[in-house]
C-alpha cells in the first residue's frame, strides 16, 4: 500500500470512529446529534471530557472507554502517517531535484525540449527511440511528473526564463525545440536561445502562418506549423488516393516536401513497350521510380533503366506534387 493510500485509509478510519461515537451517544445517552458530535470530538482528540448533566449511564461509560481507546489510537496513527508522508515529500523531492541536477550536469550535446504537451511528448518519444539524450522543460507539474516517469531528465519551470533554460544545460546542448502551446512563448524561447546560445540548432512549432514568419525572423533554424502541414496532407490524400507517403527533405535553409505515389500503366500509355530509360521519366519530369510492381504479383525494387514497361505495371514514384501530376497525365 502506498503512503498516500495509507493516509487516505487512516483518515477514513477517523471519520468512521467519529460516526461510531455520534451514533453511540445518540442511542445510548439520548443526546442530540450536535451534543453527540461534540462529546465524540473532545473525547478522541484528548482535549478533555466532561460528562453531560446527570452523568453517563453505565453503558455510556463503557462506550466512552472503548471510544477513547479506538479514537485516540486512530487519530495518532493518522497524524503519524501524515507527518511521515510530508517529510518524505519534502526530503524526497529535494533529493530527486539534486539527482536530476547532477544528471543534467553530465549531459553534453543533448536536446532540450520545451513543452511536454501532445507535440512535446511525440518529439520526446521519437528522439528517445534513437537514444538521444534530452532534458524536458515544462511549467506544469503533472507534465513534469509524466516525463520523469518515462525516465527523462526534467526541469520544472517557465521555458521563457533564461535561468530555467540554463538549468537545462543549454550552454552544452546541441539542439533546442520550442514546442509549447503559445506562439508568443515559442517566439520568446527562440529569441533567447539565439541571442544567448548562438551555437544551438533551434527548432520551433507555430500554430499560425504569421507566427511561423515571426519565429523564423527571431532566429529559428526550422519552423513547423503542424496544423497547416496536417491540413495540406489530408487534402492531398483525398485528391490523390494513390499517394502512399510524404518525404520531407531539408536543403538550403528550406524544407521540401516530396511525395511517394503509385501509378498503374494504362495499356494505351505512351510508356508501354519502352524501357525505363527510353521513357525518359527521370530526365523529362524529374521523377524517380523507386520500384515497379508487376501484374503477376512480383516486384522489382530500384529497377534497371533497361527494364521494359508493361501494361498494368504499377510505378512507385517519388517527386514533388507538380512533377507527379505531370507523370499522372502520361501514364
């Protein structure tokens, strides 16, 4: 049984004893509920007990003795459990904080994830799968507890505060990801990181396109707007059901989106009967063919330029949206 559960159980016992005392005095001594509650409380709290006018009956005195033994014991037990829990929280919390400080002090080239909401949890999960050292920074205690339970080093505090980021070891970190919910806070985090630690590779999320522009101007190396990316890709999947995957490639300070799409060759396509080289798909359209699935169920990955194209072959192609649209018209 955990300490918290022990404390709740002890409190429940005290309430049970109080109820027992009230009911007993009402039945045995015919006291009013208020008088019965008063006598019960001063009895089990050891404040002192005075018998009601006319004294107690023999049964009432026996009941009072039992109530004192049971009630006083339950009250002292509850107080002891509560004190033990309080000391453990204070001492244990400080011990945990010092252990995390030592853990962070040993990190070098780690990644700081600011914000452990839905996006932050996803980022941390994926980085953890690749054994990337991380420090999670968040101002909400429940999120810090959740991150800590997954074995991440944590700093509880406002990520827009430079002292908080310093506690996360940003002078030794390799990258910082600003993914708190507020665009203005992400902007502040990026600006602080760029000014104070220019070596950091800084990434940020943005909810709005205008915020994306401002955060990029503040010095972020990459800015992602999840809602915009998600909307565009959902629409693309509706418009092109044959689309199977998205590939993002960073180059020259920009992020390029490539799509992997499957096209089935119609019998009347101009490519039928030609080899892959003769079709000039790569040179004419800039599209690369990753694989070809044949009508008999077999497949040819990374096909040779001399491979002939047949009706109902399925071309697995990668390219930009414009390039693939041109290919679709020809196949």
